[in-house]
């Protein structure tokens, strides 16, 4: 049953606010990408990387200029400034379990 649910799974979108030349952003990338790509089922998370310095992302620059890197799922901030790796894994596992439960209920 779980395999069937996972096949119809909609990826969970992680919005990753970053900027060029940000050493904390680079540190975050070295944690979040391997976590999502190697430690969780394939294609269950999608990282949308947003460069806040681009003109089209001015609203995010205004909001996060002193806080990058920032990671969000829906409207929940899962990390800001630095990633606590244990908390990141806990949050991702929790979101994945919630999504699986939601899929089960819809079946």
C-alpha cells in the first residue's frame, strides 16, 4: 500500500532563498542538497532555489536580505542563517510522513 501511495506522491517544495557570495548559503547547499537527493526517497522533495539579489525577486530581498540562507516549506521556515542538520532531517521526515498520511486519507 505504501509503495502505491508513494508512486502518486506530489513532491514537497522547499523554497531556498540564497544569494551569490554568501558563505552560509554555500554551507546550507552542502547540507540540504545531499539530504534531499541521497537520504530521502527519490523525487519526494523539490528544491526551488531563489536568488534574492535578482531584480525579479525584489520582494524576497526586502524580506530576507539579512537572513539568508532561508528554507521554507509552505509558509513554515525550516531554517534561517544556519542549518541545524538534525532539525532539518526531523522537519523533512515529518513533512514526508504528513504527506503520506494525507495521501492515504484521500485513497
